[in-house]
């Protein structure tokens, strides 16, 4: 049996796709990739459908051995990935693995990770997919519910993931084309404010709270995870503190609990909540938010709903152009040099 061997699991490595849609009415979270843009780019480069599961790698990556010839691609955070080819001196440093390129690996190749250079989450796509069985129409891992992905959990040392026996030939987008379009895809320079639109309860907050929310930085707290980012900064009081009925929430909803410290709901969010929603992160900036790690700071910028919609549509048009036949190349994927 052809397998992907997990020699070291890393800090948190789980399989994610674009989410488990259609089940929120039954209380099942959507989950999915925290940085859906990097997930989609990795799949694009590997020649996959954008919803094929990728391995979401958080901060400290795993060590993986590929049991067959494979084509892989990585996008998102630069976590110091390297490749060691079969027969290489185990004591020698591996070959750096570039982001945003399709790479051919021979059977027995070792993928490792070193020092983080930027970002928080990297996405590893395998041409043809990892062969996972969908649960409720998705291969995303719901960690709290032990659902989906690989046995409903993060990778563990010693895992042997069965892979399809034959690696398909990837039709990968040009790395140069992807690199040239990245700025347009993300829609904002690194470090730019996270764009938001007013939430349904925006008007319940005092004028000072609204001003502080937009004018002062917030630090991502240590208790932040895939369910939500707990922010630390200016307290956001309401005109009158009153209880609310639970309402629908989405990826990027900014809730404010009684302590006045906002929480941004992320991919593994609950399906409804009873805290007032001061804002909603614009969809185009959710991938940038997902790359902010605990201890780092961010700012918010308010934009009109119409502007948020236009930005998201523009990003989608660029991704469609990148995935079109004229933006692809069909020669062989790049091979790492010894």
C-alpha cells in the first residue's frame, strides 16, 4: 500500500477544504481552510479542483515521507519547508521548497519544516488529492467534533495515510503568473488594516467605542484558535447593555462579549451567538487575518458593503483567470535539485 508517513506531526496539521456547507441548521460548523486563498492557490498549482483537501500546517510543520512519486505545491505562510531526496546525506540540510510552485517528488522524499519566516498557516496540496473520505460532503477536519479529515483529528506521529496508487500528471499554473497577480488577489499590502463593514448591532455601541474600534490597534490573544481570535485592546461599551437572542454568525463576524473585548469568529465558529455583532470582516481580508498569529497586532478599517462586494468579486475574477487554460502550463512540474 502506498502511504504518506507522518514522522513528526508538527504543532497542528489537519486536512481542510472549502468547508462543510449546508449543515449549520443542524449545528454543524462549516470549518474549512482558515486561509481559503492560499488553499485555493496551492490546489491551482497542483492541478486540482479548488475544493480538494489540502493539509493546513500551523506554525511548526510536520515531517512527512512520500511513499510514491508525487507532485506537490505549497502556498501561504513561509514555514521554512525543505526537501530531502532519497539517498541524500541525512545530516545535510535539505533543499528549500519554494512557495507557489508545483514540485515533483520521487518516492521516498522527505518534506520537513524549519524556522518560520512569515505568516502562520501553510497549505500543502498533492496532485490528485490525499484520498480522504468525505463526511457530510466535505473532507474538512472539525477538531472539536472528531469529524472529517484523517480520523477526525490532527496528524500524529506514526500515522500512515493511504494514498492513491498512481500520481496523476499535474497541470500547474505558472508560478510567475501567480506571483505577478498575488498583490491584486489579496487586495492589500502586508500590514494594511483589516477591512470591515458595520455589523447589525454597530449602532448599539457608543460613539467612543466605534472610534476606538477603528482607531486603535488590537493584539491577538494567546487563547485564539481556529474557532475565534480573542482580541486585546480598547474596551467597547454599548449605550445600554441588554441581553440578545442568539443570531446567525459567519466567518469574520466580530462579536463583543460583556467584558468589551472583541472576538473575531473564524473557520470553526459556532453556528449562532448571542453577543452583539459590531462588525463583519470583509471576505477579501479573511485570508490575511488567518495569517496573523497570537501576539501580533492588527487594525481595522471600515468600508461600505458595496466596496467589500466589489473587492471579493475582483479577487474571484483574478483566480478564475489564473485557473483558465491560457494561464496554465502543462510541461513537467519543477524538480528540486540535489
